[in-house]
C-alpha cells in the first residue's frame, strides 16, 4: 500500500507541476481503497506527502472492484496558483 500510494502521489506532483501549481493548492481529494483495513498505511504516506497545515477536504471509500493490481486510487481537484482556475 505504501509503495503504490507514494507512486500515485509522485504522479500527482508531476501533473500539478505541468499545470503550474502544486499540492498546496489541492482543495479536494477522493481516495478509493480496495480494503479499508489498509487506511492507516495509506494515510501515513498521505500525511508525509502533504505540506504542514495543507490537508484538503478528503473522503475515503472502499471499492472491492478496483482493477486487480490496484490497491488505491486517488482523484484530486486543485487550483492553479495564477488565476485560481481549477484543474
């Protein structure tokens, strides 16, 4: 769980950078876990990645129907630093 979460968070960092923003501008995150029992492990990786005081509104769901090799899925919404437009 930790490795897969960290990989997704690195991809999010890259996507945000391409769009001219960063994780401090995330306003919403939806997280799906294949098994809610892995929440604490995912949450440790998330907390280590987020800037201090930067935790956005977040919801976590269990989804037993995630693709076989997928233990976690993370969707985010963020604002661009210039102009406040959401991505």
